[in-house]
């Protein structure tokens, strides 16, 4: 689903950016251009950001286990 029409950014791209370390609206704006023009997407983008942060904190990634 398109979240930011001005920059053609989807919710999947936002989640992908978060998996790569983005964790704030400022970083999202810098990385993908979300909310950098009309700003109508900022509330939806923030909602996705917070939802994803909750999901990650509820189910943190497990460290890789090395077998010798
Ligand atoms: S819809 Fe995102 S800046 Fe306009």
C-alpha cells in the first residue's frame, strides 16, 4: 500500500528500512523522503513506525548461533 504518494513510498519499504536500522521519522524522511513534501503521510508513516517497533520489541531477533 502506498503511504506517501508524493514520494511513492509503500508500507513495505518503510518496514524494510526499519529492518535496516531506521528508527525515527527523521531517519525515514532522510532515507525515503516520507513526509518531505505535503506531509499528509506523516501520521500513517508514524503509525507504521510505532507498530513495527512494538512488533520488534515483542519478538526481538535471535542472535545467530555458530556451530563448531
Ligand atoms: S504524501 Fe508524503 S509528502 Fe505528500
